[in-house]
């Protein structure tokens, strides 16, 4: 245990993913150091992963992380003791509310084991979670002891996802010591008005930062450690504050220091889990916010109003970070944290990287508005995988959720990625349950899915999550969402009533004003997607194919999808030309104009009809897209 005294210790607690440094912690360490304070990040998450086993840890942090509050539940007893419902009630809740709906998506491994997801969870996952919960009080004590021994004057916790109760447990234990440090908490779980409620619900927290911290954190340290008196810093709240406030968002990202990830890599190297892990991934932030959301936030998107403001680092700054990190750290790939890629950076960053020899691979989150040329540039620049915001194949549903894309554009993106060699498998999902969505659109999508089984499948079909800061969350009545209440899972980790839970909850349950039942009307879509996923869960990596190659003027297509009309198609003349033209989405009018003058409109219409009937081309409201992948 290091014995150096610290101004500030930044604690990273379970269930932060152990596979990567926490970006905001690395930024705050750099910010504090630059301001002349001694600072360190301590990844307690490694200790817990070592004690409970990496598999159980990752089960909670990633695989089963979608189960509500599971990480919080493990540490909740360390905060509230027997004031919480017994574990068996939580298990019953998980089985009925979360695991039962998932049973519909077949899992090849479970099928071989002849088990349902619930049975697997109860037999192989739940015992590990109970052990982890039993271990929590002892390890919280150890962490508190270690922190107190280092005598930091300030301890900072970053709370994101299901990381709240581990932070609360350690903070509470620290405050029981005779000379406790000042405790400050930040992160998405306590942004904006959540922070206001946090300081009231959790009396052992001294301060909460309610938004982006890097501009106010040095000021906070300065006033706490070097000056006496009240803080009066917008966005840093204590119980004495009489009104909520939010820190100003960072306007110029180039002024934010280069994140210091050194503590993560040093501690990982000496931890007992390093040998079991693949190389870490490294977060890379080139933008913040979302350029689309700034003008039209997707209705389900939970970004805060200040967080969604779009900002980009300059190309030279991004390239500097990439080169510096590649020199300093050993990692597998860059995981870009951007919600929406800056289109300018395709030319200014990725194109430049494409010309350099030493470039680590990247994974980016993107919207479906990329062209084939963009994707080629991304691929040449080192992008090996994309996390596309697909969400639906229905233009109507996408319009309702204000996504600003179409179903055909989404399919076009998946196909181009596959042609170019960019991985999207299980990197995206289909959402449902949007107020006003026509159930018939789900029937239509269920009929479309068998035609798409040669493309990388999603990882899930799930209802959208009602988040506090989303347009749906901010104005539920406007969208016909009623009886909005904190998700039931909160009642298993906090011994609070509904009103108090409502102040700290980020995720909510609701009913529909029109009484709709999306789970019922999306059944056939879920079944079809389940079959699609199963077709890709093969041990030999084989999956259905719909390949095309150009042979002179002809196009030869091989179709091994279960829905194939026949195995081989040879397109000639007009059909071949139309098919090649439909690489990108085309309108009927455009195709008639392009080919009608030579071949006649009737012939063009007939070709389109035949290509659609043969399941090689799809049509949506007079727009066409080819499905086959050029090999
Ligand atoms: S969901 Fe994605 S694309 Fe939509 S506003 Fe949010 S960040 Fe932007």
C-alpha cells in the first residue's frame, strides 16, 4: 500500500469495468496535478474482481449488467443492513421482470445445456452474486482502512451505472472515522437535480458535482484545501446550498488536459487479474455531446441538456493523444467515447491515420448517416468495429423516436460495414415500445428480418429505457406516458419511499395512456430476431450468406439464407445494372429516370418487382436497396 500523503484520492469502485481506465477519473487526476495538487486514482475495482473472480465480476459489470441495479444490490447491504428486502425477493423480481422476457431469444449454449436463462442464472450466476454480497462489508472495511492510512484530504468518487452503492458504502465508512476526509461525488448518477437529492439522501456525502467537473474541480480543491470559508462554486452542491446548480460545460475541449491513465495501467499490472484478462481497451474522447441531439434529441436519449451540447477536439489534439497513448500504454484498441462521430474528423484524423504505419485499432459509435466513402476512410484509418445507433428498421418508428435516419439507411450501413470488413456483430440493438408506434410496423419488420440474416445481427430486442433527462422523461404526459415511477429495482437497494426514490432514480417504469402492450405486439419480431441471432451463433463461424460478384456485365448472386428463393441467381442486362445501382438507397423515380429512357419504364418496374420477389432487393415507400454483399 503506498504511504504517500495525498491531496486527493480518486476511488474507482465496483462495478466499473476493469477492462479500461475510467476516462473522467484520468481527466480529473490530470486536472488536479496540473493545478499543483498531489492526486492519485485507486482502482479498488481490481481488488474486488480478484476476490470474487474475474468471471463473476464481469458477469455483473457487463454480461448481466442490464439486470437492474445488480451491482448496487451487492453493496446495498453494506450501506443499509437489514433495512432492505431479503435476497430471495430480489431474485424473484429478477426472474419475473428481467429474465423471463429474455427466455424468448434462444441461446445456442443454453440450448445444448437444456437450460433456460432463468435456470442458468439461478444455478451458475446467483451463487456468485450472493458470495460477492457477503464479501462486500469486509472489503469495504479494507478499502476504507487503506484510504484512511493514506490520509488524503479529499476523496472523490465517480458514480456511473450500478456503481452507486459501492461508493456510498465506502464514503459512509470513511465518515465514521475520527478524522474523515472531505468527500465529493460526481458522475452521471448524480448530474443536475439528482445531485440536489443526493446531498439530502446520503448525509455522509459532503459535496456533489452535478455535471462536467474538470473546470470546477481545481477551484473546489483550491477553496477546500487552501482557503477557508464557503465554496460558492456553481455545480458543486452541499447540504447548505439553497438552490440547485450545474457547472458550466467545458466549451473548449482542447483546454482539457490529456487524461492520465498511468494509475490504471500500473495497478492492473500488479493485480491478480491481469494474467486472466485480454489487453485493456483505451477510451479516446474526441468529441462530447451529440451534433444530432443538439438540434433534435432522440426522444429516448438520456443525455442531459448541458451534456448534449456538441464539442470537438481539434484534429491535432486528437492525433497528439492517439500518438501519446500508443507510445505510453499497452492496450488492445481505442474505444472512442464519442456519442456521435465528428464528420470533419473523418478527413482530418482518420484519413491521416490511414497514411501512418503505426495505428492502433479503433471502435467508434456512429449514426447511420455515413457514406461508403466515409466507411472506407474509417477502415483505412484503423476502425475495426462500429457501434451503430440502429434501433429500428421502421421509418415510422424511427421518425417517432426522432432518430433522423430510416430503416433502409440502417440496413445500408450494416451491409457496407460487412463489405468493407468493419465489425458490427451484436454491437447494436432493436428498441420498441415508443408511444404512438403502430403495431403493424413490428409485423412488417418481422417479415423483413428473414431477408437480413446474412447481415450481422443485433444483441437484443428490448423496450426503450425511460431515462430521467430524455425528452420522454422530461415530458412524459406530452407523449402519453402515465404513472411514471422509479423502477422497482431501486426498492431493493434503497430503503426509501417512492418520493425519495423519485429524486435519485435515473430509470423509470411507466404505463401508456392508450393502454398499449408492446411486449405482446412485438412477439413475432423478437422470434424472428432470435432465429437470426441463432444462425450466427455457430461454432465454425459460418452464417447465412447473400454474396454477389460481377461477372462481365452480369451479376452472380449466391444465396444461402433460409429464406432463399433459390441458391444462385444470374442477373443480366437491365436487372444487373439496376442491382448495381442500388448499392445505396435509390428512389423509384430516380431509377425510372436513369434507366427508363433506354429500357422503358415498364421494363424497369418489372425488373424491380422481380428483384424484390426474389428477396434480393428491398423496397420501402418507393425507395430501394440491394441486400447482397459484394465479394
Ligand atoms: S441517442 Fe445518440 S444520436 Fe440520438 S441524440 Fe442521443 S447521442 Fe445523439
